[in-house]
């Protein structure tokens, strides 16, 4: 399949490109349709392999949707399949991947304090004037408990990682929202939904229409998370 954008009124796979769309919005639709066709062709090949998460195998539609969404974040196809989740209807990623994307774009994120009781993360956007203070976020176990998050089972097994996820993701969104496209971390989505240990853990299939992405290996599948 050609990578060229289909002409007005042409059909690209299952997508018919409407004619008469001269606006930026119309251009984006055409580009997305072209990208979908290319992604689907690739997805048909790689969804048969063991390199993709199990819930994507044999599902080229879901694979392609994940790759298309990942492309908006600058992720390569395999990175998208392994890095994105759909948690209760919202696409998300682990906090460590959020930090990775922000660092990739030239910004700075670093940990000032990290214990099971308190985590502080600082960050600076590339190009900020020297006299501008760092952005920072501190999450303590007491703060998380007051917010009602400590009921999550992972706060009992790995509180430091959960506190870090809250602090790091907040800093990343403050200094580089353009790097993340408004995405939230898996850990945050679990907390906001106040997931309990009884919540379903198995990932579910994605629908192509929703452009939903996938789970990062070797991370364990998070509680209450659907595969993207």
C-alpha cells in the first residue's frame, strides 16, 4: 500500500476520504486515513508474532489503532504496542514512560527525595530562563491516604513507586504538556478510579474506532486496566 495521501473522494482501505475538505481539519483526516492504511498493513504482520502483548495477537485492528495513537506521541509501532494502556476508557502509560518522553524532548526531570513515606520530583522545561523556579511535586503517604488513594493494594506493596508516579507525572504535565498530549499515567488512573484488589486485572481488547493503545512489557498488567 502506498504511503501517499489518497486524493479527494478516494477510498483508502475501509475509510472513504470525503471531498471538499480544504481546512486543516480536513488535511488531518486525510493524513490519519493514510496512516491507518499503512499501520493496518504492518499490524497484519506483527500481530501474529510473540513480540506483541498477548491480547494483541491475531487482532490487526487493535494493533493498528495502538500504533496510530502511539504515533501522535512519537512512539515507534512496537513501543506503542508495549507502552500504552486503556484504563477505564482513557489512554494512559506508566509514569516512567512519561518521564522518558519528556527527557527525549530535551526537558529535565529529576528526583529530589524518594522514600516509602514521601517522594519529591522536580522538573524544568528546556529554554526556561535561569531565574524561573523549577516545577515540583511532593506526594507523601499521608497526602495519598487523605485523598483516599491508599486503599489501592499497590500502596501496601510498593508505596514508593506509587508516590513517585503521582509526583513525576504531575511535573511532566506541568513542564511538557506538548510531549504527552494530555495523557495521564496508569498509576494515576488507577488511583483516581480508586481501584480495589477485587477489580478485574485482565486486559480487554480494544476497538479500532476508539484508537486505543497497549501494555508495556515487562511491566505487570495494572489492576483494572483494559488493553488499548
